[in-house]
C-alpha cells in the first residue's frame, strides 16, 4: 500500500486507517514532508491555494473526495449528538410503530410460534393484505389460494413472514415518492441478500433475523434526510456521487451524515447494537480494520457491506465475475474470521445466477 498522508484542513472528525498519516494543522505539513515523502497527499476540506511546499514529483496531491483510495483510508464521522437531536425533532420518528415493536419482539423470542405471530399480524388489515399477496405470488406456484394469515405463515415460513411484516411497518413511516421507492427496493434487496449470506455461513436463526433488520435499515438515514432536508438532498444527489463525497457534503452542511442519522434512529428505537453499528459504518469498509466497531457487531456490518455489493450488481445487471471482483477487498479483511472471508467469494459465485433469475421473475 502506498504511503498516504491525509491533510484534514476542515478539522472533520475522522479515523485514519493504520498506515495513513494524519495532519490536522496546516503548519504540520512541512515538518512531515521533511521527514519522509509520501506517495499520495489527500486534501480533506478546502483546497489550499498554495501547495509549493509539496515540491517532489513523487508525491501526488489530490482532493480527498476525487480519489478512489479516499474511502479506504478514512472514515468520516459527524456529530452523533446533533444527529440524535435531529431525529428526535422529526414528528413521528421518536419511536417505531407499535406493530413493528411487536414483530421485533417476536423475532427475538425463540418460543414464538405460528399461531401467536399470525394473531399479531391479523390485527392489521393492511399488513394482512401484504402477507397474503406475497403468499399468493405466482413465483411460489401454489395450486390453491392462501386465504388466511396462519396458512400464509405455513406457506412462507415464520421468518419470511416476520421479515415482510417488519419491512412493511417501517416503510410505512416514511413519505412515498419515486426516490424513496427506489431506496426501499434497494434496502429490501440488501436485507434479503444479507440474511441469505448469514444462513449460508451457518449463523444461528436469531442472528439471521437481527441481520435482516440491519439490512433493511442500513441507510435509513437517507430517508430521514430526504424527508427533513429535501432541497439539500436534491442538490447532493442531483448527480451520481460517491458515498464518500455525499457524506462529506452532508457534514459540511449539517454537521452529520446519513450514517450518523441512521445510527441515531436505531438507538432511539432501542434496536439491537448490530443495527446501530451497521447503519453508522456500512458505507466505510475501512472501519472494519480501525478497531472502532465492537467485535461483536463487526460481522453484521461486514455482511451488509457484502450484500450491498451483490445488490448493486443485481440491480445494475452486472455479470457475476464483476461482482465477485468487487467483493475481493471484503474477502481480504483481516478482522473478519477466515471461515467467512474465504467463503464469501465462492458462495456468491455459486449463488449469483439464481439470485439474478429470482429478481428478474419478481420484476416481471
């Protein structure tokens, strides 16, 4: 890896990856360059008008959010307390819907049975209709119609019904538009792929259920900001920008970014810590090796990162080889147990076409 210096001219709160030097004061740059010449100098914040002190041709000077290595060497963190205040100020977001709370409790209850889950869902007509529509999908090829929730639970399985119900409750909290519908389609696909990977890696059912919730909510902060700051949201995402660039822009304007908002929402709703960690760091693969994610929650964050790569490939019609190649950095993450990192590539390679066919049938 080249020797990298990050020049933090905006005084953001950042975590530099091991192996990257950090400069917080402009006056420190000359001293550092005298000791050793970096291969790359990444400038984070206002572009300096005078870079004469960098006089060696060996050093490449680049604006932080224009360089592909930027997301690999720095995790940008906003003001979490400010993000929490923002979430608490939004009407209707101070707590999750009662129905979603009951479903999340059901997901955590190892003794929950089909009858009790059916009773919870049947109390809400809209949710009942959603479950029955899924159970009668042509994809399942059933010879007879499913007419009640209990039969739907038997047909789809306890876990799948709980996932659909929880997703519907959460999505229903947010305003609907073409933009939000695209975001939720992506999140639901990420959640499904995340849970699938967790099952294939033989994680226990309770973990699989929590990881599905983490997938659904991994970038819910964007929906919150789309609702509370629509003009700024439209400006930031008017063109295709990297998450690194978008998040820096949010921090410049508000002091926090969608990851902070999603994590604040997860904490406000008293969701599992895995959900909070994933929401805050899903956009930053560098965070996996910085020691800033508790080891107990690192796997869930890593799985959602991998599922995002797969989901992006599925939604953009990428070939399997390109997706597997995109997963390579995650497969080489030292902090992830080898039984997971070494199995990820072969699992996706073997499973990708089936996922692609299933998604195609659903969209038809």
